[in-house]
């Protein structure tokens, strides 16, 4: 079995060589995946819940409905942003 790439949630991915790998940029860092693959497959590999993130593919923010059909290919740039809730607006006056 070939070595796999690992990522810590949305942190800096650790890159290991994968046979037949596709080299992409993930959140600004080089990353290799067995591919090409879909955005949904990438999120699944990274164990990221697609309902809690926004994904930018080559500078285009994708609608969630396109995750299953958008292919990630060699040289693509992917940005994954996690939604974080909570916090208070204490001391902030909204007009």
C-alpha cells in the first residue's frame, strides 16, 4: 500500500510521497493526493465535514452542491475555511 498524505483538520498538511499523486496547493501549502479526485472526496480524506466549511477552488468559491462534481487536478489551488460560531459582541455598537 502506498504512503498517504495526512492533514490535521485545517492545519498545515504533512506531505508524504504518494504514487500517482496529484500535487496541489492546499491552504497555501504544497499537498499531494491520490487523484484526480472530487472536492467531496478530498474533504472526506481529510475527515472534514463538508457542512461546516467553505471551499475555494482556483480562486472560485464553490457552492456546496458542486463539491461532488468539481474535480481537483494537478496544480489546483484549494482553500478550505472552517466556520466557527460563538463569541459575543460585547462593547461593539452596531449601527
